[in-house]
C-alpha cells in the first residue's frame, strides 16, 4: 500500500487503497473563504455612491427647495444623470463576489442570511476553468468562483476535486492556482449529512433510517449499509 501524500495544511490525503467508508455522524469540516475587493468592484461601489449623490441633489432641487425659490433648473439633469449611472452600473458593473465554502460537503456559496447553496462532490458534473472564473457545474445549478476575488477558494476547489473526483479533473492541467495558499480561511464544523430519503447509489434502495446510511469519505456518495460495494461507483475510492 502506497503512502498517502500530505495535503496543504498538514492533513493527509487518503491513498487509493485506503478504506474511506464513513458514518453520517463522523465529523466533517469545511473552509470558508471571504472575497477580496477587486479594483472593478471598488469602482462599482464608487459609481453607485456618485449616482446616489446625483439623485439626492436632483430630488432636493426638484421637490424639496423652498416654494418661493421653486425647482432648480439643474434638478432634472441631475436626476437623469444619477438614474443613468445607476442603470449602467446595475447592468454592466461587476457583481460583488460571495463567500465560498469548500470541504467535506462539497462546494458552497453563501446567498445571504443563513442560505448556502451547495454542490456535493458526488453531484459535480463538470469543472470549467477559464481565464477569470472557475465554474462548478451540478445538476441544474452551478457555482461560479471569481479568480480575482477568490483565488484561494478556487485553488482549494481544484485540489479537493483532484483528490475526490479525479475523473472530473482529467481535462484540467495542474497549475499555479492549485498551489494557492488557503490564507486566513476559517475552518468550520459541518452538521451530519442529511441522508434520509436518499437512494443507495449501488442498489437503489431507499435510505429510510439515517443509521442505515454509509458514506464514501472521498466524494460523499451515499450507500445502504447492506449494499456497500468494494469501490465507490462515483470516485472509485475503496470502501471495503
């Protein structure tokens, strides 16, 4: 049996012949990455601020001035200019990057509040690495990661994907991005996987009770305890 290579951060990656079958109650973690402020994002915020000032000045000049003075002649132009800047920035300005989570539960993006949209490793259909973004495609959904705002998160996704779902990484050459340091990413604990109601990947049998579930420790694929195969049907990890 070959020795497992050490992952960045000191954690050992399981070798291909290491048994990785897990219970749903086994501890799981993930890393949370905050986006960096890019120059384009700063310009976008500045544009919104200027637009707000123009609209505010136009509103005051048109409707809030003393009745004896009447509307200011420049008010309509200020309102029009502010509205134009708002419209252009909203349509063509860069969208603010959202925090990304990467770990045992797959890849997730924070949508605001407590909402996190996730794509589990076993549900990844394709990864697309472009000049500006890394896209993780799932069934009916995708998560786009900005390389400028979240290089560490993108690197973490690529490293994890190469270990967990190597077949999906065959068309992506290893590069400097995969060596990106995780920086100040926060490590967070994950709640046990929700498996009740899912079907066993090997037998199609419904997981009626959570205690009957077994998980591939590499890609998270779900199996019934009575139908666990020797190797994971999704990532080929050894389960027995």
